[in-house]
C-alpha cells in the first residue's frame, strides 16, 4: 500500500473511491486495487483489519500530495480523481452552473473557504453559524452542493479530538492551476476526457449525468 502505486492507479482509472461501496465491483476503489480478492470489513477494534486503518492514513497523505484530488463526490463518498479528469469535470460543471444558483448557505460556506483554506469542519461550522444538531441537515445540504460541483476539496486532516476531521479547502485556492485550466477548457475537450474514463464505468457515468441534470434544472 504505497502512495506512488495509489497515484498511478488513480491516474490509470481517472477516478477511484477510497473504500468500496458495499464491496461491489463498481465503482472501483483503492481497496479493490490493492486487495482485489479481499472483502473490506469496516471494523476499528483491536481485532479489526489493520489494512483499513492504513488505507485511511494513506487517504490523508494522498489528499495533501496535490498529485491527485480528493473530494466527497460520488454519493458523498471519499473519491480521488486524476488531475486531468478533475479539471474536465470541473470545467463542465462550472459551465453548466452559470445557469444554476448555489443556495445562500452554500454560497456563504464557499466564501468562508475562499477567504481561508483549508479549515476543519468544526471551524467552518462555527464561522458560518451552522452549529448544533438542528442545523446539521442545513450544513450537510449546503456542503453537498459544493462537493457535487467540485468547488471544494479535501486537503489533509485536522486533529479535533478522538477522530481527525477532514480539512476542507476551496478548489479555487488549493488547486489554483486546475481551477484556471478548467476556465480555459472547451466543453468538447472536457467531454472527451470524461468519456475516456467513464465509458468503462457505467455506474459512475450515470451519476455524473445525474449531476449535470440537477444543475440544468436549478435555474437562477
């Protein structure tokens, strides 16, 4: 389970989840790349599979490497993209989103991250005022908007107690080069790059098309 091997796998497939979705063959994951014959058991006690913990730590290293991009994109799961595929998706979503409005809360969260990135979940919630159980769903919906459009990324972790928290950053500043490239990439080139990877991953392709469809129906 080496960082270099993980990066090569992500670049080869364009996109990989970190952990498999109910041990299904698709979407492909880093776990299935490293351990293709092993089912993953999500257990953290002393009898648990230490490969799960090691992959969790590798996820954090990869997210900070800037050689690949980490986002909670596919069904809110930790997802890694190659730089080229991420740029193509961002380009397409940003073009579609010109006709789509972010909610007030999503705009506020994005503004806070564009002002100061990265931040922990606790820091961001406190700064936005979306604190407490009663506002949990409001925060989650707003974050989902940003994750789905790839406007934010995961970038390392912050130690906030018993379990580290994913550090969150605005794509515009964490991956400034890719953000700029996405502005210059044509729709045709973006679609060609996406098709190159997603034709072999029908489940992921359908999810991507659903994302585009949702953006198309969210008119200003």
